[in-house]
């Protein structure tokens, strides 16, 4: 059984099983306009919701896990949440499953018809095979849930307690929060080249000694974060217009507000500080 190291991961004892059926004890993640429907900060009971066709995901602790879309309006007493905002509201294991459910329901919503011939897609293999893909019965095109790889990088310079981190903030960042730099991997590009390109594009500096650290699913809506550290090489900070509002070198002992613990950015910073025998505030 795989260890779960991030709240955005599916739990280690979750099992893929696309044959599971709905039942009174099932865990159902139901969405309305892309938001997760909750009842008093918990998953609603099956009887509280009228859903469109359910998508089987697997089993968790002996319970079937399914995802679906709410039919009609949200009933009184229930609320719709941005999935990311349910961190700390749902237990970590359910938060991870909510991310999986969100990715799969969004895949079904955005891949209803074949991109080659416009025929309505079917789930899985009509000959009896199981898979999360959708298949065109007319031309045979198969499409799979999108997973977009993105690199995220903590850049440092200096040594020991004199270490500094290059952190930045963009227009979509929470007020006052600075984070590590990140960007999507381009076609036919290595991860290491993506690190160098993104850093140069966003802040105008060159980096070296690029080292892979860990990966983290980021289902907001469909990324896989690949975390790296890198050492500053050369160049002056030049924020990319429209992408970066501000970027600065911050002493490791005087960091600004940084992202919450479930993020790759925070983990990179915390682990770097740990090697320096320092901690975040």
C-alpha cells in the first residue's frame, strides 16, 4: 500500500474499480457547476441528492466511491464549494478523493463528443474492457483524462542562515502571499528545460543545479506538479508583465506570507528550511 504524502493525493488504500455500483453506504462526490456539494461541511447522504448518471471511481475502506453531477438546483441546507476551498473542511482522505472526483467529472463534461467526427463518446471499451478513457463508436478515437505536467521551483542563493529564496506573486495570488515559481511543460520539452525556460520567462534569471524533489497531483483542475530546487546562477530580477506582479529575494529567516501547507510551494520551502535547521513562522 502506497504511503499518502499529500492531501491532494488519493488515499493509499483507495482501489480503482470501475465496476462499483451505487448503494446506501457509498461515498458520492456530487458537483454543481463544477463545485462540490456539501451538507454542513460533510458529504451529503445519498437520499439528499438527485444526480445525473454516476461515474464509478473505486473503493475506499470497503465503500464504493462514485462521482456525479447534481440534477437541478442545490437543495435547501446544502452548499456548493470550490474543491480547493474544502481543504481543512473535509478530512484529508476525502479531500484527496474529492480532487479525483472533480478531475473525472470535468473530463466527462468537457469530452462529451468526439473531437475528430463529433459523434457522442462512450465510456470505456464497449467490448467489456475497463478504463477511464472515452471512446468514439464511429471513428474509434480514444481520449483520456487530461493530466497537465507543471514544474514548480524553489530558487535559492547563499549558504546556511544567509540563504535567500526567490519568491514571487502573481495577479491571482492571495493578497500579500509570495510563492515559488511554476509553469506548464511544453510539448517535446524536458522537465529540466521547462524549469530553466519558466524561470527565465517569469523573472529573467538563469538557474543551475536543478534537482527533482517530489510530485503532487493538483486537481484544480488537472495538473501534476513536479517539484524542483535550483540554485541562482545569474541575471537581475525582471518580472514578466501580466504574469508576475512582484518578485524578490527573501532571507530564509524573514519570509513573507507563503502558501498553505497542502501546496507544493509550501512543502518545498519547509523542506529547504529543514535542511538549514530553520522553520516557517
